[in-house]
């Protein structure tokens, strides 16, 4: 009989993430250093376990009109079909069309951090996105409708007691419409999830980091592929620069 256990493997994945987040919270004193280390834990999880068609990094997002988002802790974006990712001196700029999801990573969830994450997500969703017709062997498909960009918040702990409850639901219901959060993980407590009917699903479970990873992958599968980007819309900025 095999000594392998899928249950133990999946539990071990969560335990590893929770232990790393706990170590960051306990060990690092400087808030900025602590924040960077927490982001790194979540990024490592996604970079390791998401299918290779996706990438995850800390980045700004830009659209073809030249508008930039705020810096986002964790951006999940398409790497297979996106034609350019700009990197310079540790800064990453991603075209708006390639973005699947935007998450903030914090030490603990509370009302102010929910609002902060909502505003960050809204800065991505407000960007203009192009979508071109898609050529194929039999002709041309119409432009793909723009997908909803997932938004969320990733933390180790909760400042509320209980960690998932009415105060969290209230915080998730407030804020800008284009900043509504879809999915989040509080590693020490569980998941929260929102849909078109509102934020009413709170799941206190034993291994939330693993459950979050699986739920994110499932939602990415539902989105399928990002729209076909109009590269020429970005290339027009070369003409502007030439005239300066």
C-alpha cells in the first residue's frame, strides 16, 4: 500500500505558508520589511503552484492611454499571450489587458486594510483595456469581452474576533463599486468570497492557504484567456516621444 497521502501533502502546503507568515510577523520589526516579506511569501506560493501560463509579481499596471495604477502587491497576469512586460531597476510595468487578478498582502485584515485594498484594486479596474478581433484558420472571431479583474486581500491574521464575521462582511460591502473584493485569505482563520449577489460566504477552514490557491485557480479557469491586446495603441506613444 502506498505511503503517500494527498491529505497530508495539501495540509503541509498550508502549514508551510502559515509558518512563513508567522515567522515574518514575529521576526521582522520594521513595518516595511515585514510587509515586503509577507508579499514574498504569497508571491512564492503563486509563482510555484499556478500553471505556467500565469505569472505573479509586484507591479504597476498601465493602459494604452498612459494611465498607471497604484503599485499592487500581487498581480496575476498572462505571460503566454502578453507581448510586453517592462522591467527596469526592480520595477515591473504590466499592460492592463494582461491582468487576471490584483491582491494586496498585509499582516492582518481590518476595516482600514479592506478599504486600502479596495482602492488599490479600483486603480487597476479603472484602466482602459483594448480587445481586438482574433484571427483563426477559418476567419476572425469577434473581440473578446473584457473579463472581470479579480481583486482581493491576503493576510496572516485578523484584527477582529471572530476572525471572520459580521465586521468583515460590513467592510467588504462598503467602498467603491469598482473596488469590490472577490476573494481573500486570512491564513490563520479561513477564506472570504464574494460574487454578484454580495459578500456572504465566509469559510473558516483548517487549511485556508491551500483552499485559497485552489479557489483562485478555479476562478482563473473560468476567465479562460485575456483579450487580444492592441499593441499599436501602445506604440502610438513612440510617436509622442519622438515629437518631444
